C-alpha cells in the first residue's frame, strides 16, 4: 500500500563501511600467514611463547595505564573538593606524566591481540614520542572537523524523530519545540480530585 509520499532514496555506503571489513579480513590473513612463517622458521613453541609474552606484557601495560588514569581522576576530584579552581580546557596546562593513558591502553590491547603485526603496533604505541605525535595529530584532526561542522547541525540531530508503524515502516519526522505557551485563556480544572 502506498500513501503517495515519496520514498527516501537509499544513500550509498560510506568508504569506511565498504573497506573496513575488507581491511580487517586482509589483516587477519596477513597475521595468520606471518605466524605460520615464524612457526616454520623457529618452531611452534616459539610462536606460542611470543603470543603468551604479548598477552602478559599487554595486561601489565593496561593495568599500569588504568592505575595512572584512576590516580589522575582521584587527584582531580580531591582538588575540586578542596576548593581549587576547576580545570579550564582552553588554558594551556602543563603536560602531565599521566597524559596518553588511552593510547597506552590501546597499545596494551594491541599487544594482547594474537599476531605479530598487532604486537609491533602495540610496541610502537608504548614509545612516548609516538604517543605524543599521534595524540597531537588526532587532536588537530578533531579540531578541524569540529570547526568545519555547521553551527546547528549537531543540535539538529537531536531534533529528528522516527516513528515505527505497526506494519514495520519507519516514518521520519521533526520535533517542533515551542518556547511560548499556548494562548489559551480558558480556565483549567484543578488537578486534585
């Protein structure tokens, strides 16, 4: 049954949604191929020892970074309850030793994943110059994207609504919020019975 309303055209898949599964599949095949090469050259026990060492080192790195993050959070909360001024994100604060805990955790996770390529990437993320450079480039990229976004586009995303009809069709609409009260002067009955 058609209602005469035009049906929305399906948007094409983004490049990330198209190539991400292919990239993950290629990465897995490459990891397995490298593990079989190393197992053929050095033996299966060596590969097993490498994988276990990566898991243990990754767990230690994640635990350490988590403790540092929790310590930083505790110190910040204690400063705020003691009446210290809250942190101003616009001000240039001195870089603390706890910065980059997220990248440290990512490096630990990469070490824990079975495979040699992920271990090498995880070891690179453990190096402080690599972490600071990567952190700065990600920060600049996010800043550019936030500046390029139109002023109202993010707020407009929350004003969209979808209604699911019983037949399974999705009807998109827009929520209209009125700031002024209705000009209804009729007296209303009291709420109490």
